[in-house]
């Protein structure tokens, strides 16, 4: 990497900041207050977030690898 036409040695670390809320923050603001009282605990909110992420990863895996496995069997 060059800065000011001088080569810089070392590693580069970048951080991305946004003023937009994360999906979990939006969930806590929009969905969590509408849940039944028994489900309005932090543990349940985190469990729902983890379950959502696992479901998303499962669908992505099925889309990316599932079709490749069927194509190889033919």
C-alpha cells in the first residue's frame, strides 16, 4: 500500500461504522415489545436471534451446496 507515494509496510486494518441500526437492534425496537410477556426476556431475544441466523445459514448452505450435490449424482 502506498500513502503519499511512499510504500507503507505492515498490515492494514479497517473498521466500518454506520449510523444505521443492526438487525438485532431493529428486532429489539420493533418486534420484542410486541412479543407476549413470557417471551420478553433477553435470553429469549438472543435465542430467537441465534435461531434466525442458523435458519439463514441452513438455507444458504442448501442453496449453495445442495444443488451441487444433486448435480454430482447425475
